[in-house]
């Protein structure tokens, strides 16, 4: 494996992580004063999915034993797919489970924007 493929793998992993973060940042930075209730709820669900995704990642990080994994070029590829898996798990979790984060955020934003 050459340096270009290693760099591109690392770049893809970082880009994947930045995509989820930038999507949430874009949602949070938007002015919802003229948004419909559906748009507002969608933004709240995006935030909840991101929150749950970060929770999954934190749980995995606490389960790792330091020094037990071999450092290899396949590790970054696996990490990229793990990120995608966690995003999908989080999306499915908020659709099938009632965490209530999105609903509480939605109700607070409705009050703040007088919707």
C-alpha cells in the first residue's frame, strides 16, 4: 500500500465524520423563525440522531483495550465503515425508539419561535 492510498483513506474517514458534523451545524445555524413544524421536527431528529451516534462512538471507545489492536492501513477503512454503521444505527434508533430528545427540543423550539 502506498502513501497516497493511506492518505485518501484517512481523508475519506475524516470527510465522513465531518459530513455528519457539518450537517448538524448547518441545521443548528439555520433561522427557524419562519420554518414549518415539519422542518423544525426534522432538524430536531437530525440533532437526536447525531447525539445518539456520538453516544455509540463513546461506548465503543470505552470498550477498547489500549494496545490490543494492530496498527494497519485496514484500520482506517474499518473506522470509516464503523462511522457509517453508527450513523445508520442512530437513524434507525431514533425512528424505532422513543428517546424523547427530538420531541423535547422540538417543543422548546416551538415556544422560542412562537410556532
